[in-house]
């Protein structure tokens, strides 16, 4: 499994604007994989707080504290997170983690990025 696309390590947005971060990933040729789980985390306060997750074919779950602030999209080979009307307090680190399962072996990828919200 490897990244096809992921955001820059540092992404900037002007305060009051939306920012969309996109990831896409593919599986190693010749190895059938099955999507297991994908999770977005907020790392801003020095702890790992779940923003949203999707497990297998179950629906997407977004934590209530984030439902009005983000839009999340997760599929088997791509995902995105949009922060709506970015605030200075949105500046900080975020993590996206995707897990697969193939031939009875877990696999996965992790991406940690930082968002910087600039004053108008």
C-alpha cells in the first residue's frame, strides 16, 4: 500500500476560508486488499482526538464536536477533510490513518500534516 496523493506537510489557509485536504492511496499490485478502517485525528492539544472514522462498509461517523466545522469524505482508495470557515484556533497538527487487511496481515498508512491559518 502506498500514497498516490497527500497534502503538503504544511498547508496554509486564510482565516475565514475553507481548506480541503485530500489523500489517495493504492494497493500493492498483485495483492488483493480490503479496506478496514480510516480515521481522522486532531492532534492540536497534545492529545489524539478522533474527528471522524469509517470502518469497513459501515457508515461514516463524525464526532459531535466537529460536525459543524468539518466535512469528511472517505472511500476505499481516497479521503478528504474540509475545514469550514477556518479559524486561527484550527491551526495545528492533524492525522489521517487508513488500515487494510490482506492475506491475514494488517497494513496501513499514516499521514500527519500541519495547518496554518493566516490572519486576513
